[in-house]
C-alpha cells in the first residue's frame, strides 16, 4: 500500500508528546480506523463473491487458467475490476490485522478530565 508522506514538522510535533499520549493516539485512532477498514473489507468481499458467482470460478483459478479465448470485452473489463477488488481486499485485510494488533496489545487507560 502506498501512503502519503507525513511532513517532518508533524513528526517533530508528535515527539513533543509523552509516549503515553502517543500510544493513546495510536490506539484510539486504530479504533476509529477499524470501522472504516471493516467496511472496506466487507465491500471487497461482496464484490469478489459477485464476480466469482458470475463466472463460476475463483480469481485465483482464473489467473492460473487465463481468460478464455472467446472472452468478450465485458469479461476483460470485469477481470480488471475483479483484480482491483482483490487488491483492495488484500490491503484491507493487512491493515485490519495491523490495527487489531495495536488494539489488542495496547494498555491504555483513559485520562481523567
């Protein structure tokens, strides 16, 4: 996955915060991102299942066999879209696993107000 570059001034400002506050930011931010990533993952799963049902073959098997000789332009377009959804699924799964790792191992106690 390609991430935008973070300006060095932002990183410098983060280092002025205590390690506990930085950890809280990471954990709470991870909780917020979990919902977004879970939604992305669910949509990608839905799209992958749609194409697998439509063509009665998994993308993995289609990649191994190749497109049929008589594949029309629509199947070629679907293949490109299908492949894109697989990339989205893989990226969302990887991000979700990383976020869950952060949330599961964090030891964050809310600050008193």
